[in-house]
């Protein structure tokens, strides 16, 4: 005959994990998810592959290959286009005997590097010949060369794109010359991008955008100039060699009317509130005077104090 085993909390009778074990397991899952998010992973299996169809998208308007700036950015409503002189790049590989590359990334709110998903990727040689992706019937894309009005298929390895946990790596066909262009989505009235190349930068803002009012706008690093050309403000930096990124937060002209109306409303409300409290204080003083609370009262019966006591 076997005696009863005392219940010490460890014998669950085969009913599964105890509530405490389940809580610890749930906490572990939450912690793992947080670590993955902080580490920059977009999924348990990594950030995923580059969509070749997106590389062949239309940028909306032709890239401006003629600008003299080492980094040239045009800001649109929902995206911005960038054209970089690859000879001045700060990321990727430049070593002879290896694949010449350029690394593209952005930074999230926590300052963690994240790979960029480029759209409409193109490359222009120094002689004007352009490499770009062209969509195929199956939704993918092939690399083609545009030269003298003709389109010629070329190996995808000339402008191959791959993505890791922190970088999107573009294999370049040249090392010291040529320009790389691509389009990046954006949200709101702000553009922030790492300085992928050294040298001069120029950013063209949308029509009607302004950066003149510091309360509503921000430009980092300090701009060299900002002038309006054909309705668009061009922000320029002669050199960004000491800056890790370029940031421009702008406002539209109509925002000035909204901002001015808000300031006027606050002034009216503030003035009205001050006047209201002033009138309330006057009314309180008047009532005190009416009930005699503010009338000076003499000693007892009003007689002068005894001699020597005054």
C-alpha cells in the first residue's frame, strides 16, 4: 500500500503546464519579439528579398542626371528621388578585385539601421548610357541597357541588388564614375536620408514648399543657401562631409495661414480670458466695499488711547 504523496505545488496530475509556467513562457515570447524588433529584423526569417518588379517601376519623371551636385534629391508628394555620384560614396566596397558596391539604408525612430527598398533603380555611365530594369510578363524584371535609343538585354549581375538585415547592397558596374538613381517612399513633410556620398548636396522641394520659418521648418546640417527657382525651393549644401545625414522638414504656403489663424485665435482667447478675470476681480472688490469689509475700524469705541499709550 502506497501512501498519499503530499501536494507541494509541483505535481500537476498531468494536466499541463502550471499557470506560472505559462506566464513565464508568454513573457519569454514577448521578450523575443522585442529583441527581434530592436535588432532590425522585419520577420523571424529576416528582412526578405528585393522585389525585382519594384526596381522596374516608373519614377514618375525622368531622373535629372545633369545636376552638378554629388547628391541630388527631388521631393515629391509621396516619395523622393535621389541621384548619387558613386565615385564619392561612403558605403559599400571600393576595393580592387572585389565587386564594387554601394550600401543603402535608413534609420528608424530608435536609430537602428534598416535596409532601403529602392524603387525604379537606374544607373548612368559617364558617356550617358543608362542601365535600368524592365518588367517582364511574369511580374519580374530584367536588366536592360539604353543606348542611342536602343534597348539591349544585359546580365543582371551588372546592377544586382540584394538585401541583408541592415543594408540593401547594389553591385555597381563602375567604381569611380557614373551615377546611381532610385526612388524612396516618404510620409509627411519631411525627408531624412543618410549621406551616402561625400561632397555637395541639393534638395528640390515640392512646389509651394518653404523652409524660411524656423518654427515650422528644420534643415540639418546648416544649409549653404535656399533659393526659389521656377516655383520650387532649392536647398543646397556645399559640403556634408561632417554630417551623417541630411534632414529637411518643410511647410506649405497654406500652412502659414493655418498657423497665423491659430496664433490669432490663441491671442483672442488669451485676451478674453485676461479681461474676464480682471472684471471678476473688480466685481469682488466692489462687493467687499458694499458690505464694509474693506472699511478701516478704529480701536473699540473710537476714543484716543490713554496718554503715553499712543
